[in-house]
């Protein structure tokens, strides 16, 4: 059976829309100057954090906690007592970015490359506090 309504792909589990967020406990955390929406068992890529693969860390910059029928707690700016526990899966580097500078008619060309360090985290627990 094929759905014909233009919004029907949202109800068929299309990427970018998930009913599980309504029922799963989630948190919005801040690390490396960026914010991430995480739930238990998610694997996320963040800026480099200290530690080796297998180490367990606690992320205490929790901006919001919600889900599982509980009331949503929004911090001002942080939620008191909330923390997200994670395990470092892997330390790595992202793909190479090429920087190329040129000034026309001056025979000036410079090429450089950069690979950003990154950490993969698996979220193991969310404590609402």
C-alpha cells in the first residue's frame, strides 16, 4: 500500500522525523562549543575530549532534559544536578580539508591541509537530577 498524502512519509519513519523522541528520555548537551540532542545508546561525534577508548566520562553541561512522559526541564542556562554519562568509543581525525590561497598575477599560491581531531561517544545514561 502506497501512501499518497504528501506528509505521509513522516508517519512511515522517514529520516529526520522520529516518534521515539516523544517516548525516549533525551537531553540537550553542550560540548566543544556545540549543542547535541542525545538519547540513550546514541553514538555522537564531538570535538576532541581527553581520554582513551573505553573510558567513561560524565558531561555536566546539560541544557535540557525531557521525554518518557516526564515534564521537560529547561535550564537557565544549565539544569541543576543533571548529567549525561558516556563512554568513549574511539578517538580519531576527520577527513582532510584543503586550504588553498592564491593572488592572481603575482605567482602566489599556498596549499595547506587540516584534519580536525574528534571523539566518538556512546551515551550510556541520562540523569535528570
